[in-house]
C-alpha cells in the first residue's frame, strides 16, 4: 500500500502496487508530498518533503523485512513508479524538457519570456528577428507551435505567432514537448508547450519582486545603414506582488499576482546617401542623414488569480483568470520627407519637429475552469471550459491629424525616400477562442496493465478584422523605367504605381478532436507500448458565414514504445511515430475569402501635386494587366475587388490540411537521483501544406486547349487565387463564366497543369543531452544538436522577406516564384550547443546560460525574368533570380547589367555564429522569518556583435542590381543588465 499526503493542500491519496511492485496515482499536482509505503512482512517506510514535479516524479523505495537489521544487503525490493498520469505516463516517448520555472528563474540568467525558456530546450532555436525571435522547433516555422496555460490554448490562431504574454513569475512549470507527444496533444506540426501556474497552499506565502533593466547599463550594438543605436534608449521597471494561502484549510486555496510596469524606449534612424560598396563612404558620417526618432511608453498592469477547491480527496475544481490588456503610445519627431531641418540629427541626437504618433492596444481577458474527479483507482474524469481573447487596435496620426497616404520615391535605388508623413491608418482586430474539453482515464489489467485515456475537445474561434491605410488605403511608389521592364515603358521614363488596400469582415472557424490512447505495460513492466490515435477536424467560414473549407476526418496515429533493458528503471530505449495536423490559420479566412480591396495600377508619373501626392499620367496598358475595379481601365493587377469570393472558387475540392510525420529513436540513462543523460535521433517531414496559389496561367492554358477566347482579359495573372495542396491536382470552380455561359465551370486541373511543385521540408537531427538536477549546491543542463533542415517551404511564414501572412505568403503564388527554392531553410541550424547551470556558495548563487548556434545560410532574392514567368515578374524582388557576374559572384552594381541566373536558396553566403553568453549572481539573506535576494544578471557579457541578418535582395522590384545586397540589417544586441530585489515570506 502506498499513501501520498500533500504537504501543500492536505489531500491524501492511496494506491496498491501490482504484482511487479508498480503503481500509479492520477492527478498529483506539482508540490511537496509525504510518502508512506507499507507491505506485509516489511517495515513501513515514510519520507516527507518528496518534491514531485511534472515530468520528474518517478521514485523507487526499498523496504526491509521486519526484524532485519539496518545494514547493507537487506533484501526485498518493491519498485514503485509514481507519476502524474495526465502527462508523464503518457509522455514516456516525449522529447523535450520540463522546466521548473519557479526554481530555475532564481538561479539561471534567462530573459523573462516564454520564448527564452523554450530556447533552453534541445531541438529549439530562435527564429528570424522579423518575427520577434519566436522559437523554431525541429526546424519548423515559428507559426507551427502550440501554447497552453492550465489547459487553455493561448496560441495566436490568426497567424500562429506570439502567444498570450504573461509575467514570468506566474508560471510554475513549463513542459516543452519537441516531439513524440501523445494523442491528446495536437494542432501543431512544431512543438507543444504546456505551462502550469502557481497555486495556493495551506500556508500563506507572499512576496514582492522589483525588476529594473536600466538604460545606463546597456551597451550599444553596431549601427546598420538605417539605425542610429546611440540615439536610442531602453529601460523597463516592474513590481510584482504575489500572495497565496488557504481560504478554508485543506479545501479552498487562492493565489494572486499583480504586476505594475513601466517600459520606455526610443530609437533613432538614419539614411545612407553614398555607395554601400565603398567602405570609405560607409565609414564617413557625412554620408548619412538622420531621419526620425520615436519614443514609446507603456505602463499597463497585469493581474491574475487562481482558485483551487478540493471538495474531497480526489474531487477538485480549479479556476484561473488573467488579464493581458495593454496599451502603448509612440511619438515620432523628425522626418526625411521634408527639408533637411526637419530631420533628426543623428550626430548630435537632436530631435526634429513633432511629426506624428502611433497608438496601440492589445490583449484581453482569459480564463479557464476545470473539474477533475478521481472516482476509483481505475477511473478519473475531467472537464474544462475556457475563453481566450486577443484584441488589438492601432491607429497612426501625423502632426496635422490628416489622413495622408504613404508616398515613396524609389527612382534612385541608392536613395529611396518618403515624400509624405503618412497618417490615418487603422487596424482593428478581435480574436476570441472558446473551448470545451472532456477526458477520461481508465486503468485495468488484461495481458499486462493498461492505462487508457480518451477525450474530446472543441474550439470555437471568431475573428473580426478591419484594416485601412492612411489616405483611404492608398499608397504610391515612383520608379524610373529600366531595360526589360515588364510594362514596356521606355527606359528612363518615370512612372508611378498606386496601390489600394482595404479589408473588413467577421469570420469563424471550428477545430475539433477526438483521441484514444493506451499505455500498455508488458513483460514485468519493462516494456511500455503507447498506442494512440487522434482524429482532427477543421472547418473555416468566410465573411458571409459560408464554410469554405472542411477537412473531414484526419486520422493521426501516435505510436511509441519504451523498453527497460536492465530492469532497474535506470535505462530506457524509446521510439515513436507521430502524424500531426495543423489547423488553417484564420488569416486565411480574412485574406483569401474576406472580400478585400487590393489592387495596384501603373501610370506615367506626371509630377507631384498638393502635399507631394503623385499626379497620375496616362495609364500603362501592359500585357498582363486587368481592368481596375474603380475605373475599368486595363492597367491594374487585381488581387481583390471587395467582393467576398464563393467557397467553391477559392478552395480546391478534397484538400488535406498541413501535416507532418515524425520518427524518433532514443536512449536515456539515469545515474543516481540527480543525473540523466541521453541521445536521440529525430526525422520529420512535411506531407501536405495549404497555400493560396494563382491559377490564372492554368486557366488561360485551359481556355486555349478548349478554344475559348477572352479568358486572358479576365484571368490576367492575379484574378483567381485558390487554396490548394501544392504538388497535387485541384478541382476548382472558376470565378467567372467563360464562352458566354451563365454559370462558372468546374475544372479538374492536374498538378502539371497548375505548375506548382510539392511542398517539401525535412528535418534530420541527432541530439545528445545531460542533465543534473539542482541539489542545493549545483545544477547542469547541457545539450548538443546536429541537424539539417532542407526543403522548398519554410512553413506558414516566410523569413526571406519577413512576411507574417501565415498561409498566404508569396511561396506558391506563381509557378515562377517556386523555382530554385529547394535548399537550406532559414531555420536550418547545423549546430546548436547549450549549457545552463548554477552553483551555490553559501548565500551566493552563480548562474550561467551559454548557447552557440551555427550560421544561417543566404541566397539571392530578385525579380523573376519575364521570359520565365511574366506573372511572377510582376511581384518584383520575390523570386530567386539575380544578376550573376562571370566569376559567379552576384552583381551589386546598379550601373552594370549582368546575365540573370537562378540562384538556389541558401547557396551564396552565411551569417555569423550566434553566441549567447549570460551570467548571473544572487545574494540571499534572511530578514526575520522572511528572505530577501539581491540579484544581477548580465546578458551578452562579452558584448559580442555578431552579424545575424542580412539584406538578401540582389535586385530591386524592377530587376535592377541592388548595392545593398549582403549588407547587415541586424547585429547581435549589445551587453545589458537586469537588477532585481525580492522579498518573500
């Protein structure tokens, strides 16, 4: 008999061991427990203060026969394996790491964000700076991960990017699953992060934490061509108050957190007027002019609470609430759109006149309630309901509060400059998730021990979106015609492209899943088979409430095993196979089917009118143009005319959602109570993806084959974009009737007729890891991963151009844009080395976080030639064609024209290695019955300035060689510090 008593909340649970001495107790929370183990004929054993943490709850007890002297060699082993059944017992094949945040945060220097914690785990790395350094897991895009808090999904379902942000101190543990996870976890083809928050106990606890990131202890990194770092500041202060304790001892507990914060930053910009290939000009301050400097401030609080009710032993209710509503304001001074006196002086750091401001609101209320009932040792039931909000609003103002469009003069590739201070743009977004979930655990014996877990969960998603730029959604770019331009404009002629974008609508989606999993123990509990299946179903509606995509049943097997080769529970061989599915981001509902107004017209430039707004001269009637929605002149490329598109014309029939297959094989060994080492191989590959693709070229070819005239006047390259599985055939209803018919035809296109290759991405990795738990003296977490990520598709987002338009990037927009794309992914990190640990010397704790990542590989982005794909050419610098010199180098001289060649992705140059070098020191001392800690953390101690991101554009949008190719756009951030004072009781 095993009895477990919670020291924190007073509940008691019991279980009997099976014939092999194993047992399991469901739903034990993180915390301190007293274990009592009794067996007939043996002395009872009791131990208090046993810490159980999610993912690290296995224990072994040795009992001595009654009357046996306490000497070495006492016989009679009972092997006891305890676990929180909802996670550990079903995660035996999982790779990743469970991080006890409440403990690690006091010892190891790490930025106080969820992304920074995830990047401590093997198989993870920071994605592109364009996406805020969100984690890339197993080579996947940063949009492929899922994030949960206390069972509430906080993932951004619009684009799959930043999850809801909560303070570091709110977390108790974070379970980062990088692979091999069970059937109950899904809606991710990357990683799955499940966090638990702090809870109350039978003792009152509280504390204050003061955190200060002073600007005075921040070093500047190197300037780029557009940044002036010594003119910027960054300072953050916060105070967190926490209080927890009993409301009714042993039955009702509370935990509360309130954070007051004040964040202020500023940033200056400059423009380079010289030749970036001339180093003497690059180093000459006179070759630069300041542009503007902006000041941003935010002081929004965060607050959260958690209630735990233990109705009786085994019956529990939990409720978690947190509010992430936040506001920020940015004020801008100076502009390069006016006279020189209006500019920010980057040498003296003197501001120009006030030119505008930017207001932003975000976040929302989040809550989740959960019931768990342990009715017998063989039956546990649970149910949950929750709501997640992410509401955003932003608006830009110029100094006159007028609605003015953005105008850019790009006639000189070396001096692209704005001509107006745009203002009046509005973006309003509201994303709301409601979820329902029910699970059951059943345990029984039949040819071994079985733990069957099954359940259902449902997410109802709604998105509201309004977007319109300043000047009624208009924007202008002025160019000078070059040789071979796609419009047929005489060389040297100035022309202007006017773009209008306006979008609004309400959209809904539904995600459902059923799962069933059996954890089957065999061979004296030495072999565990995890046999699971998950059925995902996704549906998405357009702004008219019509369902445009329904996935049907998507069956994902989750198969795994663990084997104890020695029989001592110190070693295990494990492996797994998983098929995972990713829902369609609601961004697809909004952009593809929402009826956005999106078109660009081309006209001869006839000068500047009032307010520097370009005057449109004669229309440029180029071959691939279609009629503009507002005046019916044939000088536009039109992506949307404002009318919601029918479901059958925007989505191919029988589509498969994005999915990936993953194979893992590994070995793990434990030494004593503290050490764990292991190694595992991971292979994953994409199966299908969903992308919007233009089928205009295929339709025009179809019309030619069918002897139908007039199709080119409708399908001019940008008329009909359809959600397809690239590389597969598609059955699609045409947007318009043809051949004087009254209803549109439904046409079956082959993959060859569409012209798009299959999306591919493979990840192969070998990881070695070693972990030593903190024992009051020291701890260590170390790993090395060798990996390769190769393919023609990064994922839902596109690092190459910083495009966060999840599911609707330019990747498969035109066949010509796919040429040369098979190569090393931007998320390919060939080597990743991580070492984090701490050492305690009396009241002093020293910590370190060291990481090293291999360089990213770059290619050359440029305009696709007209002769290859005229529709792709209209996208400007979005393909992989550049001017190549006779020696194989890329031409970066706009005055020279070299032959255009396809340049394979990631084949030209590399960035620098990234070395993370963070150190930490803390001093702890008592003040009566309370404790205080003084702590200093220094990030990038060596003040390294690695070149991390580069300009990969080898041509501008008109195919002219770019002198900024291979110039640095981001350096590693400079040395900075964080100071903290905590008071805890």
